[in-house]
C-alpha cells in the first residue's frame, strides 16, 4: 500500500449551546423592539420640542407685529432698537427679524431673509432657511390691521439641536444599560432553568451501558418532566427487550440441553448397532425428538416476541371469524391423522374485534396444538373431539368469546392459575412427556397484548377443558 495520507473526515462545526440560542432569540428581537421604541419616543419628543420652540418664535413675530402703528397714513415700527432687543432677547440663539410691506419693501429689520410667504389664506408659515451660512428656523406672519404687512422672525437652532442630542444620548444610554442588565439577568435565569437539563445529560453520559434503571430527573419544567419520562420509558422498553433476550437465551440453553442430549444418545446407540431395524428405530426416535425440539424452539421464539413487543403492537379492527377459519384449516390433516374430530362453530357470521392478526392466529394455533396433544378422553373407546367456536356473551351479547373445547381429562380448577405460568405442566403433559409447559403461558401473554381476558373452564357435558378469550366490545 502507498504511503499517501487518506483525507480525514470533515470536522463538523461546533453547534451553539441552547443557552446562547435562547439568549440570541430573546435579546435580539427585544433589543430591536426596544431601540425602535426609543427612536419613536425620541421622534415624538423632538416633535413636541419643535412645536414649543416654534410657538415661542411665532409669539416673537406677533409681539413685533403688535408694535407696528399707522403714523401719518403710513406704517411705522414703534420700537426703539433697545426695545427690539428686549422683545427679541434670547440667551442662546441669535434672532433676526424683518417687517415687510405688501410690495416687498422692507420697513425695518434684517435685509434679505429668504423666508417663503404663507400659502393661500394661511396666517403664517414656518420654514427652515440658510442665512449667511447659518441654519435658521423662521416664521413669516401675515397681518391685515391697521394695514396689510408681514413680519418675519428667525433664529438659529443651537438650542434645538442640543436638546435633540441630549434626548438621544440619555435615551440610548439608558436603553443600552437596561438591555445589558436584562441580558445579565436572563443569562443567569436561563442557566438556572437549564441546569436540570445539564444534570440530566451528565447523568446519561456517565451511566454504564448495562444500567437501564430509570434516571432521576429534577423536573423544573413540564417539558423537562416529559423528556425525562420519555427517556425513562425508552430505558424501560430497552430493559424489557434485554430481559426477554436474556430469558430466551437462558430458556433455550436450559430446555434444549435435554432433547439434544437424547438425540445424541439415540444417534450414538444406532451407530453402535449393525442391525438395520435398530437403525430405523433410532432414526424414528431422532425424528420424533427433532420435531419436539422444533416445537419447543417455536414456542420459545413466540414467547420472546411477546415479551419484546409488549405495548408496541397497536390493535386494529379485524374479521375474527375469517382469521379463526384460516387458522383452523391447516390443522385438519393432523387431526385426521390422529383420529380427532376437529370442528368449528359460529364462524359463518361476521364478527369484528380490535386486535392483531398474528396474535390471534398464535392463540388459535397454541390452543389447538395443546388440545391435540393433551385433549384425548380417558374413557376407553371415546372419540376425541376438539371444537373451535366464536360466541357472544354478556349483556346483549356485547362480549365476543373465542374458545377451544376438548373432551380430554381437563385441568383441576386448583391448578389452572399455576398452568398459566411458564414451564408448568399438568399431570397429562408429564405422563405423555410432550411439550414444555409453554402453550398456555404464550396464550396468556397474547391475551394480555390483545387486551382480552383469558378464561379456563370445563368442556362440554362437564368434561375436558374450555379455554376462551373474552374480547371487550369494539
């Protein structure tokens, strides 16, 4: 191989923390909204300030107009220069004025103030002008008594600009300080609120892979409580799966040891013999042991599957009569070969229940298999019978019952609860040496997953066994 270095995997960029994302998503819109509000407040304050300054400027114009008199048939300003300075005095601003006749001739004041006249019938008009390189705010007032004339007053805008700068400065600085305090407070609060999540993450990271016990969650919020519940629920389901796998492995190792040892003993004995008849007999024993072993493995797998999928198989509406009919048909050849009368009742009418098809088929298969193995009558000459039926019970026939009946030896009522446990066999099973005591345990587990009630009773005429599943109304 060449020594050319291989390209390394692309390094994913570090993702931002939830704390920083929360701060960004909260503070950025808040800051924009806050500064927009501050800008609107400054504009409103500036508008009211400008109106106050304009009102003072207009008052100066009217004060000058009030001192214009009619003297010898002509207009005359009855104010000395000292009196004018007193009327138009301003400690900060430089004030200009002019009194204009209707023909534009200046009666008094500063010449060439470029102030536009009022529009239409308006009595006055404000405007911003430039005079001798200075920015001025001006007003031009139209007066009709004692004769028509106009008064112009204008002043520099130093005070207005200074006030606007002050409002902007104090508003922005205060907003920035408040936003900084809010960011500090929110960072601490968010950190405190997210600390249980950090502790939860640390507890999960430090936990051993074999430890599937629930994680203790300090639920400061409903969301964290739901997250903790979801994680602990997942751990519980994983633990159930692990327990099912361990139990399945243990059951397989324990239960297959004996039949495999028997098969090995039969094969060893047959190999030690020279008589073909003995070989045939031993091979028949091997085939019989293999069949029982395969049946045991199938039951163990079914039980492990039931343990693993607990709660994960949603129920849906099914045609029970069709499922049961399809499940019974494959057993007819085996029943005929064993001389068993296998029949069915109640399958001609449509019946619907809520369940899972694979579980219902598993129930029917296990119950018929158990009946074929153990449901033979003890009376000499009595014909074995097995009946699969669907009936309605309860008030107004609300409950649907799927039952399998036989005329065999039945089960002692005191032992029925015990036989629903794994590896429990009745006297007939022990006498026949068949099975491993898993059939009814599988049916009980399937009934639990189907939400049905398992009932063990007596067969027809008080003989045999009747195993029924009672489905709740759909």
